[in-house]
C-alpha cells in the first residue's frame, strides 16, 4: 500500500511517500480502507519529536481519518465490512498513523460515521471540533456559546451528530443544546442552530 511515513523524527522534509506492507488487524482491530485524512497540530508535534511518544519506524503520520471497513478481527464487535467509520486518535502511543491507503484501528478507537455526513467535511472537523464541543460538555469551557459560535451551521451539525454516534453524549444532552434568542442559521439538519447554549442546573 501507499503511505506517508517517516524513518526518523525531524522536519517536514523527513516525510516520505511510498510503499509499505499492508497492515494486519489483530483480534480486536478493524482494517480500514482510508477515504480521507486531515492534518492537525499534534501530527507536527509527533513527527518533529516535540511530543515524545512511543514510535515504531517506519512510522505512518497522521491522527484523523474517515474510511470504510475492509476487514475485522473476531473480537471487533459492532463493525462489519462496508461500514463507514472515522477515528481521531491514531499516530501516537505506539499506534501507526492515518495517512495510508489502509490502516488498522483498534475497535475501541473507531466510530461509525453518521449517515449523510460528507467524509471530507467530517475529517476536517474531527479533531478541533470534537475537542472543543466535548470540552464544553465536560464543563471545561465556560464560554460555550462563544466556542461553538466559531463554527458555521453545517459544521456544528456534523459535530453534534459525531458526538451522538460516538456515544460521547446522549439524545437528552443534545436536546439541552437549544437555540439562543439571536440565532440565525440552521445547523445542517441536526436540529440545532449556529449559536447554542448549554443548559444545566443553576446555570
């Protein structure tokens, strides 16, 4: 298979594009045919060596992908060949990265892509969008409306559908994300608006 990989840590010039052996899924892994990948800052930290983490060379770069299930290990429950999937936690901690034609992903780090979500748009918001929205849910971001208002309606719709599908939230929690009085744009059919606010007891 073709992949973007490095043989030593260092600058972007170290990245090579070429052939590597196809990866083999383990008992609880899923083999994914990659449709699209994204680049985020953590990729550069890992590749340069600024973020120290276990790496096996040659090392495929990248964290975020969307793709289609090609094969599953016997213990990879919940996934079947042909499923549309996504992941945003590859390329560190001893795991090979996303920038290859085929990637092995542990089943506990893989999620189904919601029906109707464009894969290219999905991978574009997988890291930044999910981190910010998940942090807002966890109460780590106090200016929730400001954070979420940075996304347009369609992007926010993709993010919320991600959260629901990945079971990082529940339908009840999504329902708490209700329109504010100055909302303008529908959020890509997700049933929310461009600017939302988090309701919780006493807030």
